[in-house]
């Protein structure tokens, strides 16, 4: 019997034409699923690119699975997708939303990527009131925290919100793992030598407003761009901003990719 939530499955779209040998690895966010980046994947595939939308370990099933996963499992999910694309393409771009952007940037310092698009990506999250060992202890008794905002309150497009699939609560233990990813990303940023496009919404109520600038300043590459959009919340791959986000990502890939 299938375990993955319907419509939240990972996806693979073979490319067409002269862009078919260019791969795009698309990575979703913290409690999200591949569905929140599927429209981005479909748009890139329409441009001829080969697209793989991975499912991070513990996502799109039930929250208990996420609790059991660790940050290294999430990075291994990215590595799996990367290797799948390398089997059928000559160059791979890493694109990620939120946590997916953090993982894309981290992976860019480890794998041979052609470029990175990091969307709604945090540089930091609020400082924890407890040390890591205390979080691990507390998580046995309080495994989940409710979302910090009312359902749908940060969304501009309520229709898009209603079709969105994500866990309705945040695993406490996974929040600690998220901090480990942030530490790895901070170490990776100065080592990144490939082109990077950063995209962020001015209306994002979840991520610190200076995140994009701080990531930009920390990047080792000289080929780096920032793009602000307005009229969408955190998940700008599903909000009214999506067409501008998709076009910016496709234009970046077209500019940076090597000729066939």
C-alpha cells in the first residue's frame, strides 16, 4: 500500500532537444514535499531541461518519519538525486526552496554543480533557548510544536495554499537537525565557486529579512545575483510570484550552462 501522500510524490521529467543534457535537481523545504517545487520543475522541463524533484528523507509520509531522520539523511537524499541526474546529463544545477536552498548551497561545495538557485533560503534561525542535548531530551516528551502562524495566514494565494501539502506540525528533534544544516551551510558558502542566484520575497514572514544579503556576502563565488520579488509569502514557488521566479531561474540556467 502506498505510503507517500498523494500528489506529493517525487518526480523525474526527461528533457527534450538541445537542453536535454542539462539537469536540474529541485529540492523542497523543511516540512514540505516535492509538490511545492513541482510547478518549478514543470516550467524548467518545458524549456527542455531534464528535471529531478527529490523527496527528502522522512517527508511526504507522516511526521514520525521526519522525527527519525537526520540532517545527513537529507543531504544524502540530495546526493542520490544528483547522481541520478549525472547518469543522463552532462551538467547539473541545484535549485532549492528554504531548507532545500540550504542543502543546495551545502551540496555545491561538495559536488560538481554548474550553478545554484537558492529560493527563500534562511541564513539563520532564531537562537534556541536550550542547548542541543536539552532539545534531544525534551523531544522525547514534547515531540512536536504547532506551526507558529495560523494556517494559510502567510499566503497571498489561498487557492495555492489549499493545494499545498506539508506536515501541519514541526518535529522538535528536526529543529535541532535544521541547526546542523545551517552550520554546514555556513562552512560551505565561502567554498562555493560556481554561479549562484538568490531569490527572496520582501513579504516572507518566516525568514529573517537580512538572510539573502548575508548569504550573498558569504559566498566565495564572484558570479552571484540577488533578486527580490513582492506579492508572495515564503513558498514563492506556489504563490503569485512564481512566474517571475521560474523565469529568473530559467534565464540564469541558460546564461550559466555550458554549450552542448
